[in-house]
């Protein structure tokens, strides 16, 4: 079951989840609460869906959960852009998270293509 840990997509998703959780805790502000809450849920959902899909042990189910993870990554990107526009996180942190999320989107797309072909 731990083999999902060998996936680069999972590694990047884990890093993104942990960094989002840490940074939204460290930079909490009442005005950012709803946006941070949604960002946290979306980022954690990416990792959770990669793990869940992998655990189901069929290419079709893994592909289905990767598509869900892809949707969560797109949502995460949207939330991060809003956070950056409102300066709720320091610019260098927003940039780091957006770059990490962009990398993750590419990795998830690649896994979906691999499983589809």
C-alpha cells in the first residue's frame, strides 16, 4: 500500500499540502479565513485522491481519482491566485506554492495520459 509514496505526483502533492497548511496557519488573518479554509481543503484533496485511487488498484479507478485530483489542483490554483492578489501570503510564498501546484498539474496530466494509453 505504501507504493504510492514512490510516485513523484504524490511527493509533490504531499509537499504542497504540508506547505499550504503551514503557511495558512502562520499567516492567518480573519479576512483570509474563508479563502484559506477552501485552499486547505483543495490542496489536501489532491494528495488524498492520489492515494485513494492508487489504493483501489485498478487503472480505471486510479485514472478516475487522478481526474478528481486534477480538479482539486485547478481549484488550488484559483485559490492561490486569489490569495496572491489579496496579499494574504507573502509574495515569495504565493509564488512558491503556485509553481509547486503547476508542477503537480503536469505530473497528474502525465499519469492520466500514461494510464489512458
